[in-house]
C-alpha cells in the first residue's frame, strides 16, 4: 500500500488533471514568464554581448534539476537564438510563440503523443499569445514591443 502511494514519475503523467497542469505550466505559463523575464527585462537591461553570456547563465540556472546536462548546449543555442529573434523583431510576440512551440514539441515527445501534438502546439501557442495580448492591451503594448528608436537615441545610437 505504501509503495502505491508513492507514484513513479511516469504514473504522475497518466492522470488527465496532471496532464492539463503540465500543459498549462510548461507550454503556456513557462514560456510567457521566461520571455517576459529574459527577453523583456534582462535582455533589455544587459544589451552588450557579455550580457548575453550572463543571461545564458541565468537561463541555465532556472533549468537546473530538470534539464539534462546533455541538453545544456542546445538550450544555450535556443536562448541566444531567442535573443536574436527579439533583437530583430523588437517584439516579444514571436519569441513567446517560438518558445511555446518548442516546449509543446518537447512535452508532446515526453508524453508520446502523435495526433495530439499539432493540437497541443496550436492550442498552447494561441493561449500564450492571447494571454500576452491581454497583458499587452493592459500595458498598451509598451512592454511587449521594444522602443528601439527612443532607447537607441538615448544611448547615442540610431
């Protein structure tokens, strides 16, 4: 009886409520929180390339414990790519979409989903972008779309 009370990690993925919580946390809330923190705040605060290295260390630190060590290099490349995407688009929306798609594919793989994976990707991405848009409307998009011209002008750059 005691052994049954301590469910194995694979058993925890079987319940519908557990799967729903995993989907919401890992594919909607996680990407939203990380993108707002890392690209929306830290990237803007630390703009030089040394800042990219510091951000990567911070990003890696938030993933210690659940991210296998072998995935550290791809995660680092992903993080740098996301910083470049934010830099080029001057918006968090594409970063949130790509991050949500990436997490959805990873979660779908762990859950061994087949036909559910496209639904997970579409649903999670739409949910994350809808929440982002609601936050953007509340903030008048000022914190979601970078004001590069005013920031660049203040720093002496155009």
